C-alpha cells in the first residue's frame, strides 16, 4: 500500500505543523482569551457574593424591623387592653352607682306607696266601720224596732270585725 509507505515521509512534517497549530492556539486562547474569561468569571462571582451579602443584610434588617414592629404591636395591644379594662371598670362602677341611685329612688317610692296603701286601708276600715255601724242601726231598728246608739253599734261592729 502506497499510503502506508508515504506515512514515514510525511509523518515528521505533519507532527511539526500539528505542534505549531496547537502551540499557536494555546498561546492565543491560553494567554489571550482565558485570562479575560477568568476575569469575567471572578467579577461575576464577586458580584454574586456581594449581592448575596446585600440580600442577607437586607433580610437581617427586615427581620429586625419585623421584630421591632411585633414588639410595638404587642405593647400597643397591651395598652389597648389596659384602656379597655379601665373603661369596663369605670363603666361597671358608673352602672353600680346609677343602679344604687335608682334603687334608692325605687325604695323611697315603694315606702311612699306602702304608706299611702296603709293610710287608705285605715281610712277604708274606718269608713267600713261607720257604714257597718249605720247599717247595723238600721237593721236593728227595722227588725227589732229598737233604737241603738252610734257608740254601741260601732263597738259591736269593731268586735265583729276583730273576730271575723
């Protein structure tokens, strides 16, 4: 085969040009492009690291603000609860005072009403006794034909009412 026989003649020349091509490629890419790419990668890594640090700082600040807000909120809630409790206590005291005053007025009216009822009962009893005494005088006069004086009729009616 003639191709194999030529191999020895062209082998040295092909290896030479292969080394020249790869050497040139190594110097162009290795010395020119790779440092620029590595610089870009390092700059990107530094920016990512800075962004992550800024994000963490922002998160820490937000957490601190949230904690401060929660603390203020709980203090405000406690203050509001205290105001509500104080208002309830004051309202309860005011209600008790008003109820006591109303109860005093009601008790006074009840006492007045009981006194009026007692007086009316006494007057009614006196009128009943006098009417009963007159009726007894009339009945005795009609049935027995005898005349009874008022004093006797009243004492008889009182005695009958006391036993009855």
